């Protein structure tokens, strides 16, 4: 368990990092690449169609070209999370 000092430091660093990411997006410093592995295999997992090669949901794959950089970043974070969950199954 974190004490109050550690918790406040964690919060400060989290806010600082989040601010840097948002600033980088606002001045277009981050270009988000597609996680596509060109080995698409869609499976229905918990009611969603997910590519088990890259971890993206079908709507992320279809909308990738019209997503903003922020949406692409969020999609990539979620796809990494899904792949980690799939690896545990």
C-alpha cells in the first residue's frame, strides 16, 4: 500500500506524463502507427470481434484511416491490453 507521500508523487508524475502526451498530440509530434501485422484473424470475444493478431476491435480496423492521432493512440493502448489478456487465456 502506498503512503500519502508516495501516492501524491505517483499522481504528480501521472498528471505530468498525461500533460506531455496531450501537448505532443496538440502540436502533432506523435504519429501513431497501425499495429496491423497483416495476419488478420477475427474472433468474437465477449461479444466483440477482435483481431487476435493485433488486438484491435473490428470498428478500430475499419475506422483507422479516419481516426485522429488521439483515437489511434487510444486504439493502440486498448489493443495492447487485449493482447495481454488473450495471452493469459
